[in-house]
């Protein structure tokens, strides 16, 4: 197989666009939502991402060439690899932002609070990578005992709400660029239309969005591009530097956020395994353990060198193969983005391209992830996916509520929030339910989905065992454990142990269901117990 082919250029456009959108998202969240210092962001965090990207992409290009050589083929496509959108969202809103707000509420200065948030983020990246690396040796067993609906509902909830819905609302806040790019995205990706001449649809969407945004700014002086500046202040040579000291200093944050970190490691592991199996279905049968281990090592090294945003295998290998990409596109992507990230050039791109220009592509990603959760499971398990989305909905609703509180000056250093929760229930808001479901919601998504899958299949004792898992996690505070005060809401450990009792009651009821009830329409015949 040739080192470079024409299809690798098309593959570079596709994979490069995906990673560019991820970097624009990181730029928006890290500098906007979290408020990180630009110097820290461009000189320490982004070079850390370069380490994971170059190692992973060069490895997967090499793996593709070895497979082609071994099987005597010239149509092998490398596994696509890039920055993990799930960890961008989850680590931002459920690790770094809470650490920053807690530090500010404790009277710490802004600079020190941000340093703590950064340290917690890079620690999360390292630990999630360790989970992926160790889990590579048990991935198939984990997948065998966990229903697919349980895994996909957790991912689907993040995709639908934290990615799709959040940017859908943003699209309607800036409807001129939002609706134009959204319609084009739907036409290209869901309508399966293509641009004459072979130009990738994503490039057209981003280009049109960029034109509309800057035209709106030029005509009205406002719009989503308001305040953007093309600056060369952060352009230079910034080599990756290990941040072991920050990781060690952040160790006190490990236990409170361990539920989130472990879950993201597990979900990334399972998602990568499914992507390898997708490649096998397309004719490129890669080994399992090696790619999963390298996937985890990429996340570890990304964190060690200063970025809280790990890398992962991307879904869509058959699509890259279909457009003619082979091994070269992976190498090209790794080299190109290493240059962009280690020279600060991405600061120029982020000044030219606001996130609003590409937000329709993020909406499509979120909708695709959510759709896959329903499409890739047996029809009878669709209710299990649906119920698994509800804890994610609770988490997103609470995040919106906390943003509103902050905007109004309540909590975390502002005016105290009402400590009597009845003021919320009087307005029909079951806020204690939101609090409970938000804490460890990724685990709750998986547990509820798995329970419903086995109930649908009338394997009630398997469902009971998942309820026992819920009891154990609730007992140690991985789920449903929180504290609320006038300063606001925070997840904790060991604060709501009563939830373990509730899950144990559910487990007992499910265990004895075959003895207490009969299957509908079977005149007393007992259902299967699994």
C-alpha cells in the first residue's frame, strides 16, 4: 500500500475538520466558560493535546500499513483518531467548573481557583486514560455483561443534551448563522446530498457559517462574532512540558470526582471497542488490545503534558474508507495538528472562526450519537435507552439552573440561595430529584438502562443484580450523593446512604418477581428468571 494516496487528502479534510471543531469547542469552553488565562491555554494545554494526537495518529497509520502488508491489500484504512468530545463536555462541566466554583466559594482568589481547576482536569485525563489502558484487558468481558443499551444511553444523553441541545439553543440565539448552517448540515449529513466537485459538506458548512458571521459583524457591528480579534500575540514555539507537579497537587480532588472520571474512562473504552468492531465489519480487522492500550496511553500522555481533554478513537471508520482514505490521512492529521497546537497557530484560527460558524456540525454530532443509541439496540430495548436519557436530562437541567443562579448573583460567593427546598416544590419543581439524579448521573443512566433491558427480556434476577450494583454505588456515594446549602449544590461522597436501601428493596422485588407474578397471557406460567 502506498504511503500517500489521493483519498488521504479527502480523509485529512474530514478528520481535520472534526478535530478543528473540537478545538474551537475547547477554545470556547476553556477561555469562555472556565475563564482560563490565554497564556496557560495556548502554551501549556494545547501542546499537551499535540502529544496525544501525534502519537495516536502515527500509531494507527503504522497499524494500517502493517495490516495491509500482512493481508496483501492496498485498501486498508487507518482507524480515525482525535480529541474526545465527551470528555471535553463532561470534564468541563462536572470536574473543572465545580472545582473552580468551590474554590471561589471558599474565598480562594481567581488565579488560584483556575489553577486548581486545571490541575483537576489534567488529573481526570490521566486517570481516565489509566482506566482505558487497564480496561483494554477486560473490555470484551465488560461488554458481554453490560447491555448495549446501558452503554449507549449514557453516551446518547451527553450527545443529545450537552452537545446537541446546548448548541441548538445557541443556534436559535443567533438564527441568521444558526438556521442557515443547520439546514445545510441536515441536507449534507441526513439528506445524504453532496457538493458538486467533491468538496466535503463540512467544509461548505463551516465556510458559509464563517461568511455569514463576519458579514453580520461588518453590517451590524454585532452578532456572534462581536469581540473577536485576529491576534498574533500567542503565536510562537511552545513545546509540551510535563505537569507532574500540578497532577500531584490535584490528588485531593480525585476521590470526589472519581465517579465521573471512572465512568468516562469506561465509556471511552467501550466506544473505542465498538469502533474497532465497526472497522472489522468494513473489512479491516484490527487487533483489539493494542489499539485500546494506545488509546488509553494517548489520554494519559495528554494529561501528563498539561491538557485536560483526552484523545480517543472516532466513530465512522467505514465512512473514511469509503472516500478512499488509507493510512496517510492519519499521519497527515497528526503532523498538521501538532504544528498548529505547538506554534499557537490555532489562536489565529480561533480568531478567524467563531464557534457559531461550526455549531451546526456539533448539533449533528449530538443528534447522531443520540440516534445511534436507539438504532444500535434491539427494538424491544428502546424503552431502556429512553429511561437512560432521563438522568442526563436531570443533569443538564440542573446545570441550566446553576447557570441561572450564577447570572442572578446567587450562590458561590453571591447572595445565599433558599435553604428551604419547599419554595421550589411549591412551584412544581422536584429539585431534590434533580439533585439526586445529577450526582453520578452517568452511572445511573447505565444502571437503569441495564435493569430495564433485563426486565424486558424477563431476566429478572439479572435485573436484580444491576439493582445491587446500584445499591453498592449509592452506599459509597458514587450516585445520588450531594449536599445543598445557601452557597449552592455540590456532589459529595457518603452523604445520602439511604439510597442503598432503596436499591436493595428494588433488587429483592425483582429477584422474587418470578415467584410473585406470572407472565401476561400465559395463564400462570412463570417467566424466565435469567
